[in-house]
């Protein structure tokens, strides 16, 4: 490989949320724990991105910044067209500090306190927070799991959509934590239901570039370019490990909603402007980072394959859900703990000394599961799995 994904980089004492924030996340975790919880990578970003930021830093001035050069929007539009066959125009893009803040901003503009917001469970935890923080009510429609594959329960989704108190669907595509990449048929069925019942859709597509071989991501807005009741949230942060750059691109076709969003960000919240290095990093990522991404995906495929083979050989009652997208392994340990999420958490944190995202934080549908961030050097993945096996043996589970 041209790029290095094997070198272990010491991220302690860098104000990393994943490392230095570990005790806040898992107070009982021993000091020598491996943190594989929050979804950022342990790899350096593409050297082309680093070089672009070095060049910008060398200019030495970091005054107020906003987007005045067309190159930013051109980079976003070209990337979406090339990678996902999705044609968007610069005037449809609004820039926000991140997809999670954008969820709250979107909800505040399209719904009111007390309205129901439908989410598929297991669901990304910040979805719950954004809904509750805006005074709205989370409404759960559970994904079906058959033979390890998660699918949408369209009958249940329709029942939830029929309730006139429910105004919004948040769709995670690709899905976090299950790793599903929804097919065009599934997306069309979702859209049919939402149109029938006048639901607004917020589509979180932040993992759209991290796909397994042979899998294609279909942007929902690409299928329905004239849909006015749709907001698509994208960012280069997962693709290129740029979460700290605080730059996301929100695609809105509705002109009135675009204006309202800009008024909210630039007026009410006084959050107008953009981060200097965030803009630089994003332009370089989308213009020069494609080969790095292809090699990253190949490396991630190897990590997934390693975990799958390890489980089949050493922990055969555990099952890794087949991943179609993201760099998050969703593993079912119920064959060993039978839904006892607290026992599983105790084993993982105290015995195995691995800090993972416990399945129950994604809702009751995740009890007995673990989400492992596998965007880390292979040696770290190997250490993690060895620790888990040793802990299960000590607990006489294998």
C-alpha cells in the first residue's frame, strides 16, 4: 500500500475525545483500556490533506473566514457526482459545524416541541439527544433482524407514519450501527410512505463513502431531486478522519428552508462563517483524497475479515452482522449473555479492558450487542479480540 495504516499513533494527551475523554465515557474502565468507541479513526488523514493544511498554516493569518471562492462548492459537487452519481448545485449547500448540530438545527426549523420524530432502532445515540433537546418526542420503529441481516419493518413504519402527531423521519443511510446500506427499492418504499403521510425526512448520509466491495450508496435526494421535504446531511469527517475540522455540508433543495436555515445560523445563533482549516481540509480531501480512501477501504475490509474469522474460530456463539458500510463492527454476543447487557458491559470494560459502544445505548434493540470501531491498525484489532477472548474464558463462557 502507498499509505500507512499499520503504524500505531499515540493519541493520549492530545485532547482526543476518544482517548482523553475515555473516563467521562466509561468511568470504570481501567487506565490501560483500548478505546474503540467513538467513531473517529486512529489513522493519520491523507498526506495530501495534511500538506494543504500546512500550506495554509504557513500563511500565518487566521482571521475571520467564510466561503467566497467557488472552489469549495465545486469540490463538494464534483465529489458527489463522481462517487455517488448525485448532481447537486452550489446554491443547494449550506455549511454547518457538524452533522449532529445540523440535526438539531433541522428539527427546530421543520417541527415543533411535542411533535413525534420517527427513528429506526437500534439508532445512533445523538438522534435521541437531538430529538429530546428540541422538545420533541422520539418514536421508535424497530429494524427486523433475520439470519443476522437487519431490514426495515415497513408495516410498522407505516403505522408510525399514519399518526398525525409524527412529523419527521430521521433516516440513517448508511445505517449506524448495523452497517446496512439501503437499496434503491428500500429507499423508494420509505419515500412512498413519507410522501403518503406528509412526513419530512432528515437523511444522515455521513458514512456514504465507507462501503464494502460491490456495495453502492444511493443518496435519497439523488432518487428524488425535486423532493422539498428532505434535508441531506453530509460531511468529509468520517471519510477522511476530519471530525475535528467541524465542517459539514447540508443539502437542501427547498429555497424557503435554505433561507430559514441561513437566518437561524447567521442570525439567531450567530454561527455564520466557517473554520479556516476546515475549509482547506475539505477542499483537499475531495480534490486529492480519492486514492487514500480506496486504500483505506481495502484496509478496513481486512479488519472486518479478521474479526469475522476470529469469532467463528474462538467465539462461535457471537455473530458479526454483515457490514455493507461504515467502519463499525456490530457484533451480537447474546449467544453468551442472553440479553444481559450489564454483564456484557462489565466483561468488556473491567475484564477485557476494551472500551466499546455498548449496544444498549442504541436502544433496547441493541441489548447484548457491541459496536466496535475497527478504523484502527490491525495490531490493535488483534489485541482487542485477544482481550475479549481471554475475558470470556476467565468468565467460563467458552
